[in-house]
């Protein structure tokens, strides 16, 4: 399976701008720029897209882990926070924090935490990122 996205950038780093598109059409010439990445400009940025990908991937992985344990979630809500820092070597994604809230009828906390830990380790986006990935997972009643 191969999924595609493309980006086009025009101009300098601070005064330029770019567009991101996906083959699915979900993103189509979506604006990104220095101000959307490092300030509060309108548009998206690579770190936000990584956060979205990680939140979505993790939520699906957790659903799979719960299913393997014979549970079905009423909902899984995941927020991924990607931290971009300027280091001596340049800007680097240094960590990702997953905030997870889920309602899973019949699951106790131990079963939920086992599924969440396995999902964090097994999610393909987790495996892709070479950064510390932390998580705060809570089973809601």
C-alpha cells in the first residue's frame, strides 16, 4: 500500500508560501508557510499533519487492540501534541504526547492500559517517528 501527498513551495523561507495536497483530495492546495508553522498564520504545517496522522493511527491501533481483547469502544478520542524545538543541530521534533480518552464498556483499567500501551508501540506512525512518544490514557465511564 502506498499513500501519496505532495508539497510545492515558492519563495524564501520567511516570505514564501506553499501548498500541500493529498491524492485522496482531502487536502487540496492547502496553504502552509513560515507563519503557519512558527506563528499563528492561517493554514496548516508539517507538525500539525504529523499530529493528525499519529492521533488517527493510534486511535485505530487501540481499537484493534481492544478488539483482540474482545472489547469494543463506544469512543476513542486521541489528541497528539507534536513538540518542535530549536536545538543546536536545528529544528527537531523532540516529542509527541498522546492524550487518550476512551469509553470501553466492560473493560477494566488494566485491560485498557495494556491495549493502549500495545497500540502506542504498534501504531505504524509511532514506529515511524524517532522521537520520545509519551501518552496520558484514561478509561472513562
